[in-house]
C-alpha cells in the first residue's frame, strides 16, 4: 500500500504535489469546535475518544488538508506523571506546585502509556480507521524543554528566569526532570505510532529562548532520545522550534526527518541551515491569513517558488493557526498550494 502523501514527502521522496497541514488546525478557529467547547473542557474532550477523534477530523473535512493532527495538549503527559495542570483561559497551562527540588522530581512517575493515555490512543485508532490511506495521522508531543519550562515556572514565561536558574544552579534537578520527561515522552510517542500515527511532531514552542550552547548541554540529549524512539518505529518525525532560527543546525543534529521552520527565516535559507539531508516544513506567517487574501496568496506562492519542486517540503504555517482565522481562507490556501505545487511537479 502506498504511504500517505505527507509521509512520502517527509522521506524526501518525489510527490505529485506538496502536502499541506496546519499546526493548531483543529480547534479554536472552527465554529464546530467552539460549539463542542460550550459543554466540554479541552481535557474532557481528550478523555472522550469519539469526541477527540471528531475534533481531530473536523479540519480534514473542512479544509481538505493532507493530514489529521491529533487533538491533544502538550501537558497531557505531565498529567499522567502525576502533575496537576489547569488550562487557564488567556494564560495557558498553570501548575500549582512547580517542580523545584530533587524530591519533586523523585515523586514523578513514568506512566504506562496504554493505561495513562488510553482515551487518546483509542482516538488515534478511530482517526486512522476513518481517514483515507493517502492522508496521514500526525501525533505530537511537546519538546522536553518547553514542558519542563512550564513545570518549573508554573505558568508560561517569556524570559524563563526560574528555568535557567534551575539549569545553572541545580543541574541535578534539571537533568533528573528532563530524564523522566524523555522517558515518558518516548513511550508516549511509541504508543501513538502503535495506535496508528503515521508521523510524530516534536513541538518545542519555547526552545528559542536558549543559546546554542545551553541547548546542546541542557536539552539536545533529551530531545534526541524522544526522536530516536520515533525513528525506531519506522515512521518519520518533524522537529519544530519557535524563534529558533539560530538553532536550526542544532535542531537538525539532534534529530528529525523534517525540521519545522517558523516565519522568521526565508524558507530556502532555513533549508540551507538545516542541511540537504533533511526535509523542511513551513513557513507562512499565520498573521498573513488575517489580512487581504492577495497578500497571503503571494506569500504562499513565494514559498513554493523558493522550494522549486525540491523533494522534502511539507507546507505549513510558521506557527499555529490563530483563533481569528477565517476557516474559508485556510481552505483556499490548501487549494492554492495543491494546484501550484502540482504544476511545479508537472513542469
């Protein structure tokens, strides 16, 4: 059986058109999702496999994207580890008892995925069963640094003072925490693949806050373990960091068949920094979709032009879909990329 289009692109095989999906395509921008959220919290959706699968499939039905990314949250694994997390509207994940000591780390468990994440894994099985074979199921996992940052800070942070203080001043606490996160995440992504995921994205939202030297010392070994666990399953991985243009070489060296690029770098220059032996994903600025269609279309056309038909490109935004995005614009963008990239291949 032919692998899904996105999987073939991630392996840098020739494809008939560029695959398209969007980070955060399932959720806030869709009225059908907002209707569901009137009665259920995000975590409650994730705990109900049928509802989680439906939310995951909503953007595939509406936008005709080439992949369904499982609706979940990067803080689900820490909940399975025994951390209490609240998603506060307008703030993000809030942890009442941040990790501060070696005792706090010792108290964390490394859960058995089939027990701790059974509803989400069942949702993966449902989605894979309902999707046509040419469309991929993407499972995702937060990057160890980003999740550790939430656990140490207690809430989202821009400067990560407490996190860096832990890294520099209590390295035994930091490395102990990262070790448990890496073990948990590795088992989590393996379980998603067994359940039916065709690809895994490691989403390191805040890793751009680090220097290359700190990334190499405090983060890379742990992200590498998670990405190696994906590689062992035989499915491709996507490694994405926001604000990480200065880390592209380091991200590629750490692992991932495809390196995600945010909107801050021109896509051909980003690919040069990543290296010819990797694919790239990206990287239209999501804010462009809130303005005139002509400008968004021109941005997408420019990305396809710069790629020039080179195998290994997955079209995406340079970050997640913004809540105010018109769903119809996303559908137009999918059609544009499909048509334009198909003509590029034909030429």
